[in-house]
């Protein structure tokens, strides 16, 4: 119940923040390498959030790839333990 209330409170805060951003539009200008990019503040916020999601997904994939050897080792140990326990029960 407490988690639900916290979630609803955070959801309300996010809605209030987005409503405030919609009521107070701003301009974001990025000049880099001879290019000039202009966007509204809400579009810039959306791009930042989307970039954060993409980075989080890529980080998860990279972590999984580097954990594969240890996962295979754990699976082999588990298979050996199961095989050993089957042999003990059969005897």
C-alpha cells in the first residue's frame, strides 16, 4: 500500500512537472561543429529521456555479454551437481 502511494505521488509530481513545462515553453539551441539545432524544451527533454533509455538498454546488453562465461560456468557446475545427486540416489 505504501509503495502504491509513493508511486502515485511520484506520478503526480511528474504530471505537474510536464504541465509546468507545457505552460512555460522554452527554447534549446545547440551549436556544434558548424551546425545549429533549435528545439523546444519539451522536445529536448524527450530526446534526453530517449537517449537515456537507449544507453540503459545497451548497457544491459553489454553486461549480459560479459557475464556469459560466468553463467556458462554456473550452469556446468549445476549440471554436474545434478548428475552427481542422481548417481547417489541410484546406488
